[in-house]
C-alpha cells in the first residue's frame, strides 16, 4: 500500500522547515495491530500521530540537505482495543 499526499499550500520553502502539512497519518481509536513499513515523508511536521502523540519528522531525518526528508523503516502500532485472539467466540448454534 502506498500513501501520497499533496499539500494545499505547497512551496519549496516549507519542505526543509517541515511546515507544509501538520501530519500525514492519523491513527485514532486503533482497534487492530498495524505495521507500517518504509514510511518516507517530506514537508510534514509529524510523520504519524497516534493517541494524540506525534512522531516528529525532524527526529527521523534521513537527508540533511534539500529536500530534507524523513524515514522510518518499521513502525509497529499496538491495538488500543481487543483483538480477535483476545475475544471469546460463541458458536451461534448454542
């Protein structure tokens, strides 16, 4: 799966200051385990926001020359709710 985001106020000036967009991925009420592999972002302040906490792009810079971009190889996000293996299934025949 791939994500592509187009900034509404895009300019070359906002790329290196990570001010083109606030966040690229928002995980809210995450009810399943999620793995994001090879996430690369450019121009956003936060790469991912989960549970109101953001992963800052500046903490994950991969290039320190223009265009500055950030990268996370693997991000495992735990569930904030019950998983299928944590539920007890009752046969409808009962």
